[in-house]
């Protein structure tokens, strides 16, 4: 059974997906920690980082919809290569953030770009989407439109959650900011990014 106007899911199926996706989105992971690390610098930078991660989710959705993710899964060595690239990039961001703490104003454009790359360069996200989204596609409904709807829904939930994380983290950090503490917060953020990069390299 489907909704009117061609919506490809029953109410029960879509509600189950939203509940499952919301639970997964709200589970702390690399994306959440990355947004936190940027939000302690500045609220706008944190929100741009959240938007970048959301764009990365849409990127992975597109890969699944057009079938690229499935092809990528079959290429020998593709997953460790991309995982290594993502881990190295995160470590670079962490070192740069650590050493530049207190020396430059945060870049909102950089937060957007970094957020996208942090998510897009994580092959585990692509493989997760490839395994998770098709399970909610009704039999005989085709895949293109349902997968796109599910991916956009997941992205919307991600944007709402990470946006809230950015606002709350900035609000908490605002009470701690001074010249010395602001530098410390940025160095903690840099250390978190290096730890995330190391986790991705070793996972």
C-alpha cells in the first residue's frame, strides 16, 4: 500500500524508517564529534560543518541511487584506499586546528567544505547506506524514487540533529570563552579530529 500522490511507502513503513534513522543519527559518532569540534570555535562554523555533513549524506544517497556504491563495493582495495584518505584528511584538519588555535578567525566556508569531506570520504557511510536503505523499499516499487526519499529524509534528520548539537555546543562554550580558554578549546577540538582520523585509519 502506498500514500496518495505516488508516495512510495505505507505510513507504517515510513514511520519505522524515521524512527530507526533518528535513533542512528542521534548515536554519537565521527560526524557528531566533528561538528562539536567546530561549534566550540564559533556557532556559524558549527552550523556550516553540520550543513557540510548533511551534504555528504546527500552525496552518499546519490551514489546509492545511481548504483555507484554497489560497484564501489566490488572493487578490490577501494574501501581501504578511501578510508585511508579520509583518515589522513581528518588528521590534517586536527593538526591544523591544534596549531592555529587562537591565531585566526574561524572560517565558515571551511567548516562547510570540511564537513562534506569528513562524511564523503568515509566509505563506511556508503556501505551503511547500501545495506540500510534498500531494506525499507517496498517490493515492486522500483528503487530510484524510494531510495532518494529515504536518503533525503535521513539527511533532513541529520541536519536537524547536528544543527542542534552545534547550537548547544556553542552556547556551552560561550560561557568558557576567554583568550586562554578559547585557545584551549580549539586545541581540544584539534585533538578530537586527530583521534577521529586515527580511528578511521585503524577501523
